[in-house]
C-alpha cells in the first residue's frame, strides 16, 4: 500500500513538472532535487499516517485476562453455631441433710471418683451408735445365754426368739446409722476438677442444694441445630469441621448422633459431635462454628460468582474465542447451580477448555476485540 501511494504521488509530481520543459542540464538537476525533496516529504507523511492508523487499531483492543476452565470437585457447606458442653459436668450434693462440718477440697483441685469432698456433722448419729452399741452388747450376751439353754432344751422357745430378734434389730439399727454417716460424706461421682464450691463450712447441706461442681473436660460434646430443610442431606458419620474463633483453631470430627425430633419453635433438628479434648483447651460454652457439607460434585465447572452477570434473558458471562483470526469476547448465557464461598457451579453453558474472561469483563460486550495478557 505504501509503495502504491509513493509511485502514484511521484507520477503526479513528474507529470506536473514535465510541463516546465527545462532546456539545460542545470534546470534538470534542480528539478530532480525538488522532486526528491517532495518524495521525502511524502514518505514522512505516509509513515505518520500509517503509525496513526496502527495506533488507533491498537486502542480499540481491550486488555483482558482469561482462565481456562477445568472440571474440578465442588462442595457446598452450611454453617451453624455449636454449643460446647463437657461430657461429664456434675453438681454434687450431699445424700442427707446436715451442717457442713468440714470442706476438704478447693476450686481447681483435681479429684478422683469416690474421693470425699466434704463431711456433714454426724455427732448425733455417732452418739446414737454408742448408745445402741451398749444395748447390743447386752442383747448379744442375752442371746448367747438363751441359745445355750435352748440347745440344752431348757427354757422356752419364745424367750430364745425374743433374744435373737432383739439382737438382730439392734444390729440393723446400728448398720442403718453407719449408712447415714457414710451418706454424710460428700463424694465426687467422677474423675475431674472442682470447678466451683458453692457452700462453706457451717452451711446447711441437703440433697436439694448443690455443694460443688465437678467437671471433666477431657471429652466434650458439641450440639448444633440444623434447619429441617437439610434433614435428608445430613447423616450420621458425615465429616464436619468445627472452628473455634477465640482459639483460632479448627478441628475435624464426625457426626455421632442426629436428633429424632424437630423443634417446633425454630424448625430445627439437633446433631451431636463428640470430641477428644485431652489438652482441656476447649472450654464448655466456648463459641464454635460447625461447617457441614450438604452437596458435592466430583466433576463440576466452577467460576467465581463475580464473573456471572444478569440481564432480561438470564445469567451470562464472557469468554474469549477466535473470530477471523482475532480474539473477541463472546457473551455466553449460563445456568448457575450451587454457590459456596463466592464460587458458583455452572450446570449448563460452559465446558472444560473454554477461556473465561477473568479480568476486564466489565469493559467488553459481545464481539469486542480483546488483547489477552
């Protein structure tokens, strides 16, 4: 194109100048010099125009970046707030009523199952045992004598039976009082730590009033309330992730139990997750977030949700494809599926291998020429 313009221009100049009919060599040299200068000036103009046209063409291209789509695993999760409870959390109370005579534990102390934590005043019971013991000694002596006589067929059977009954009755009364003394000892029912001591020495202890709280956090249980709409998607044994924001910690576990009823107040069902807590780092009532998977597709086309736009015809996104040897943007209508964590599954409209425009998609329309960076 450049050569054609050059030759045409030169021909016009020569034709125009040919009418001067120079008569000597000096005139011809001068004429030739002028023509060369004009040709040089035209070449510069041609070069400038070509550069300008090339720049204008380049400016029409929109710089974009693309991502090649691939089949990948896609999962959807739901999150609910969990309630953390200790597997063993007991309020310990005396089995009988009485004044607390002695407190043998302090808060934070480790205790073992059966360890005595406090004692009630048993002075009255002990005095009663002493009195009964005196009576029992006499009853035993009387019984032994009546038995010897009865063995020799001396005396009446009634006297022997009365002596025997009196002895056994006193033995049972003493045994009952000893049992009450044992019940006056407040014992820990589990291995754990004394979390709170509610009462002090001199307080009135009774089965209705807790003396102390003993807790074992070596094993914990976490409850979560799930909407009934997910009841067919959550199963016993499913793996879950539990996040503890305060600890900046995430652990994996499995669902151990699914509730058999729906709460009529909030239309949820309960799941239970057992968790080992050997370090005792996780405390009861600590805030936790349970993440449960309710959907999975092993081979899905997934794009960031930002790529998907919507107009009157539906949802769409832009891909890059070749047209007449150029890269152009193409508007493709898609069918979105499940969305999770700002990523959306595309069930129809896109296939693996397509180049979806990942940057610059807001600057193009259908058919826009693009430059892929």
